[in-house]
C-alpha cells in the first residue's frame, strides 16, 4: 500500500504580554514540540459476499402514453410476481425508477423529427440473500419478461468484522512506519496525535443482459455467476509526534 509522508517541525515562540496595572512586560514561554510525522495508510480485508443485488426492468412501447404505461404495468407485474414466487420477500424488492418518454425518428429527407410513439420503463432492485441462486434468479427474471438486467453487485450484509480487521492492520502498519522514521531521526518513540478514517467497500462486478437473452433456452443450466470475494478497505491518515 502507498504511504504518504509529511514531517513538520514546530517552532518555539516567545510572546510578551503587557500588564496594564504596572506597564511591566511578562514573558510567556511556549513549550517546543518534536517533529510530527503524518502517514496515509490503507488496508483491505477480503471476505465471501453474503448478499447480491440484481436490477431488473421492463421497457414497453406503444402509440399513446396511456397504452405504453398499461402494457408496461402488465409486463412488470409479471416480473414482480415471478420474483416473489422465487421466495424473495417484499422488503428485498424496491422500485428504483419509472420513466415515460416520447420517441422520435429523424427523417433525413425532410430534416425533421417524426413522432413514432411513447416508451415506458419500470425498474426494480432485488436483494438476494442466497448468493448461489444468482444465476437461477437472473434467468427466471428474463423468462418472466424482463427486457434488461444489470448486476449482480455482491456485498456483505454486515462488514463490521472485516472493517475492524482492516482498521487494526492499517493502524499497526502506520505506527510501525512512524516508529521507523523516529528511529532514523534519532528519536526513541512516537506519540499519537490524530487519526482520520475513511471506509470503502470493494467495487461491484457488473453483469448485463439484453432482451436477446429471452430467446435462449432458459431450461438449460443457469447463467454462471461467480461471486468471488469482496473487499472492505479502511484508509487512515494518522499523525504521530516523535518523542525522546
């Protein structure tokens, strides 16, 4: 992992304060500090995902807006019914977008837009808590009428444990590096001054299908889906003071 080093030295300062009653100056001493080392360290812990998110949608076209929405509602209801028939609970099914728009073709002979109808679309996100069923569910959604699929996106339902491991590893690495810089600079140790943390999950792995997938034999083996591992990364920016 890349580390960013920044060393700063505090400069001792003397300040004079006036005492109004006697007009005598008093010297205020500011205690000098040792040099400060600032490190940015990241560590990641990989784990097997236990949930997977899949997006499914239906796109419909008709000559009128009402008809496009009516057809789309019918087809989307069939997809949602299939999702529920697979044993997926209502709380794991969420509508993510409904869209209706006019569609036009460009007539090159007249250089004008020609209205050709309306397009309606509806999308849902499905959270699957049985990762090995991802391929089966993808195929079932397409067979039920889904015209576009995206995902799967793998993740951890609770990454607390993985985050704690990554945090500990990052801090130990930062402290060890700070102690090395201290020894090289003639100091005996370090004192922690500040910690800033950020956490990032591993990137999702995209999977896409089109309406052509409907033409395939869904009675064959399910679409292969390999979940692999997902990473939880903790990044720390840590400041240590070098001590004697």
